[in-house]
C-alpha cells in the first residue's frame, strides 16, 4: 500500500470503491450513510447510528444519543455469546479483547466483520434502492476445528418518531411505548392507536429462539450497553414493552459444524398503513403490510438481489462522470467519494450527521441550492423537483425562509428569513440544472411564493422567482450602493445588524434588519455572477431585451464594486451598520476576508484592471496555509458587537479564521479562471481528505469526505477537521475538479471543454454522460500548458474550440479529442 493512501487506521480500496478501516478505535467515529431515496441511516465504523424516513426530526425510527460518552454509542448492534464469551463484531459496545475487526464503508452500505476464537460474524447494512427499509445481513462462519453453538442477539432501540419530543418529554414518553411481536417480527407501534398511521418493523428472516422488546429487561436499569444482561446471561426474556423504552432484540441460536456457515437477515422498515384497516381486533394492529415485507426479504436470494441492485444503482450513477488523471487524490475523490458525498448533502442538507442532530436544521435555502451543483449531473429529475420545492419557500418580496422541513416542505418560522444572499443561489442552481438537462420548461413550472394567497391556481412560475431574486438585490442596497446584508450573507456569522449582548439569543435571528444599512461586498460579487447567469439564460431563450436588462444590472453593480470595494490590494468584505468598513487594511483585525475575493473574482470584477490577480495574490500571501485558506486574518481576539458571531469563536476555528473548506473552493475556481492550474491543484489538495492520510491523527476526520472546517493556523489544533460530510464543500469541490481543473462544463448548447491543469500533466481522459449521450474525452497537453484549447475534434471531425461541443443526441458514445496549447 502506498503510504499516501493508507493510514494506521485504514486505506482506500479503489477497485471496490470502499474505505477499509482496520482498527475500530479511529480518531473519531467515522461515519457512512445508508440510503439514497427516502429512507436513511447513519452508520459509523462501529455500527453506531440511527435511521429515519425522509425527515430526521419528524420520522425518526431508532434512537441515538448525541454527544454521548463515548461519542458514538447505540446503533445496529449484535452481541455474540460464544460459549459464554460475549463480544460484538463491530467492537462496540462490549469492546472485548482479541476481536479481529474490519469495516468497509462502501457506497450506500457498511460491512463490518468481527472474528474471535475461530468464529467469524459478518454484518452488512444497506437500504435497497426504492425501498423504505434497511437490510442487515448476517453471516456467521465457524472457522475453527470444533463444532460451535453460538447465540446471537440483535439490538436496537426504537425512537418515538418525533425526535425532539422523544429526547425531552419523558413525562409522556415513558408511558406511551407499545409493541407487538409476531413470530420473528417486532412491531413498534407507539402512537399508532391515536393519530399515526405508520409504524416501525424490525424482523428477522429466520426463526428465532427468543426476543426482547423492553430495554430494562434486555440491558438492565443500572447496566450499560457493554454489560447488557440478556446477552451475558445467554437467554432472551421474551419481554413485551409497556411504556418506558421499547427496543428490538432477537435471539438466534446457531449450531455450526467446523467450516459451516449460516446467513440470514433482519429488516428494519418504516411502514405506512395506507388504506388498510388499522386494527384486526382491539389493540391488535393489522400487520398485513409488514408481513408482506418480511415475506419478500425471507425469499431465497432476495437480500443478495437487493444488494446487487444497490451496486448497479451506484455504478450507473457514477458512470455519469469518471476521470483518469495524474493525481490520484483528485481522481479518487471525483470518481467516487465526492459524488457520493454530494448524494448525502443533497438528501440531508445540514440535518443529520455526527455534528447535526437532525432536530435543529432541516434543509437550508442557500445550502440546498448549492448542494445541487454537485448533484445535478447524477439525477437531473430529482434536482428539478428540489429546485421547485426550495423556490416555494421564497416569499413574494424576494426574501426566503432560511430553512425548511423536508417532510412538510414548509419554511421554519423559528429561524425565519432575511439572509440577503439566499435568493441569489436559486439562480445558480436553476441555471446549472438547465445547462445539464437542456430542460428550459422548468422556468415556466408553476411555483408559489410561501406568503402569497392564490385563487385555486398558482400563477407564478420559477422564472418569476428568479426575476424577484435579482430585483430584490437591485432594490435593497445601502448607502454605498452595495447589497444590504440582512441577518448575514453566506457567512452566517458575520452579523452586522445583530448587536447582541444577551447570551440567550441566537446571533442568527437577533437584531432588527428592517431599516438596517449594513452592506455586503460578497453579495455584490455573487450578484455579478448571478446577473451574468441570468443574461446568459435569456440569450439562450432568445430574449435579448431581458438579457440586455441583466447586462445593465451587471454593469451597474460592477461599477459600484470597483468604485467602493477596492482596498488597495484586495476587495473589502462589508460595510458595518455604522458605515465603517470591514475587511480592510485599516482594520486592526479581520483585514482581509476570503469570501469577497472569491466572489468578486468569479463575478468578473478586477478582470480588466489587474485587481483580480492582485486580490488572489493577497489571498496567497495572507490567508493560504498548507491545510487550506483561512477565512480571514488577523483572527478576531475579542467579541465585537458590530460584527456578531464571527468574533465569538476562539481564533482559528469556524468563521473566525478557521479554514472553511466551502469557501476555499471559490478560490480554487478563481485560480482556474486566472489560468493557474498548478495553484488550483495545490490549493485543492490542501483541503482534500484523501491527501491527509499521513497526518490523520491531527486531521481526525473521515479520510473519504470533505470537512466543513479545518482548524486554522491560529488554533492550537491547526489541521484538525470538524463537521465532516454535510457541507457545501462537497458540491463545490466537484465543480472545482470536474469543471475548473478538468474543465468539462455543461452549457446550454452542449458540453464545453476548457481545462485548467498543472503544466506537468501530460493529459487526462474523462467519460461524461450528458443528455443521454456518452462523451469519451481525451485531453492531451503536448506543450505543457495550463490552459487554452488549440484543437478540438468530435468523432474525428475538427470543430470550433471556443464553442461547446454540440449535442449529438443519438444515445451513443462520441469521442472528443482535445489538444491544449
Ligand atoms: C451553513 C451555511 C453557511 C456556512 C458559513 C454553514 O454551517 O450551513 O449556510 O453559509 O456555515 O457560515
């Protein structure tokens, strides 16, 4: 194994698209997600985690206690009692000595194998595509020379669906728990008697020797999970929970000759009763839907067929984009893990991870729009649906609910709106969708505003929302002509209208923004980008007057930015409510910020006067480190009422000079825009987890997914990652590698190929599915340049290298040969 692809804890297996963990005591729990459509599970490398349907807050099926001691405790556990010795294949919770362990986190599944005293127990967890259930496949092998009669106990704890109530309201929840057991199936039916029409099923596909549904009976009152009574006693108690804490546990007795093995499965399902009658008799629920599920997965071959479906599903999805290039990290991440992470952020937004409890935040308006940028090439139809859902949480004045619940699709009133960047991201996601799919009909799709009453039919369209978004920013500008910031822009912690002195209030909602004057240079840069996108969209639609109108807005904002936001060597960040500048050499701290450099350059500011390059060189000089670009410098040393939460963090973490990977990607793209392929790759690698194997005890996070934040140089733990998985970094790094470095950019008229690579790359190949065709793209770099296409051939015929490759549209594979120079 090459040292850069392995750490003391594990290594990448690129051929199987797995990360293989060989020690359970990873620096932090390393997470994987199960599920791709509506049923999801979090699964750590020691089988910790929980499951939910659609919404981690409103439909949580199994329990998990966040910030537990240890951090990760509770999940999909199996206890093995082999001749009185008790252990778990996933090491926890018993943590028995001498268990040989391997965990493979794969695409939508986790396989954990434990072996002790010649008994091997393999557990495999996954959600079959299109199903509302999890399959736990278990294979027990007797590798010893003696007959073995092990007992196996499954264990997981049920959640009462509404997660917040479940973890806070014990005066009620301790009295309402209800289950039924039928054969090998445990039905969790709390609140089914009243308003719920759904339940959780936990069933085994094999006859069982006993069961438990009462946690007190299985674990004990004074015991912990590592010393649970039943597995150590080796006998289930057949307890039927009444109130308190219902669990699901099955006892399986095995008899295995030397060399023999047995396989069986468990199904954990979310079941909606639909039209079926709720009860067969008083207190006896109608289990027909659940029974059909158990029957389906008890059929020989059903579990393996479902796993094969899952593999085929991911092969097909990832087949939309595959690259072969000289950098193994960029290649591995882009081909597999980055696209996989984009599925997770698309599905979860920022709701459920090891850092997000699933009860706090639903889907974020700006977050979900950006998440689409890395997802749209995989399943454009789901992106379309999501765009319309998000847009429907916009208000008719142009502002947006900052977050919404995926189950209800309604905006969350507790956080509200007035983050004045939110609406602009809708322009980016919509344009990305149309460029990928060619489907302009989405613009005319009916789309309501969240606050508007309609008489029977919705008369507004998505295009109206985009127009409203642009108009809002043009209208809501401050004393310098820059966009107002509201509660905050992308940097949720730069709260220029907050002035909070009260520790019990949220920085995000405190403060009155209605008559506020604070302005954001970052929003101005983002607006430039969005206005240019709108102009391009209208040109594509042959609506030239509208395109010209957008160009006019662009020019007006650009003139303002160049006039009021240039600080001498970089763009400033904002104007505070009192009119003072933020992010200027005249400030004592926070002199230079990353976001405005990224967005002003990407928006086209400084392109013709040298400022773009100078701003980027300032980033390099003041903000770049070997672990990424810090958010600003110098870090704030004291809380500043005028600036809000950004100054509340200790120096070097989060928005106070931490390395926020998300905004690093805008700098990567800006380097690409300037033609600096070497810089772009160097910067990309500085935050790339695959490239952190040799410093994993410092980095600590999963080596296969991008982290939201890496501690900056002002922190004592410089280089330590946090908030892995659910971050806008996922979508944007996919854009960086696929569109920035490799330069494969979807456009209205076809695919553009405009790479910006390190000069020593001899070339690369990409297979890209686009609008039903497959493009086999070969890029050669005989002159050792970073940028510039001197020849482009489609199926052997020379075409104009400045134009997109025209869409052939015959469903077949086309060769594209590109020569740089
Ligand atoms: C939020 C984003 C925000 C970023 C920077 C993330 O936690 O999800 O919406 O842009 O932090 O503050």
